[in-house]
């Protein structure tokens, strides 16, 4: 057997300092926020691609929305 405890054992036996535990919780929240932001970007990209496909079939309103979007991003 290994004499060194695993991370799970450290958490299970409360051998981690309160400061370390707070740091881990903070890092987990940061990671959750990062994942949410990435997923939001993916959803926005998919919506943009859907709009571009709709504009390809001569949808005038969608074409104008994309034109304003492109002008806003280029400035």
C-alpha cells in the first residue's frame, strides 16, 4: 500500500486547510463560468450561421440584420 493519501482521501478526512478548500471552490466556479461562456459562444456562432443560411435564400430582413452585424464587427 502507498503511504501517501490520495486527493480524495484528503478531502474525505478533512485534512485540507480551509484556505485550500476555498481556493478549490473558487477555481471550480471559474471553470463553470468559463464553460458557460464557451457554450454561449458556440450557440451564438450557430445562430449566426443559421441567419447566414437564411440570408442565402434572399430573406431581405435577415440580410439587413446580417449587414448591420457585419458593419458593427468591422468597426
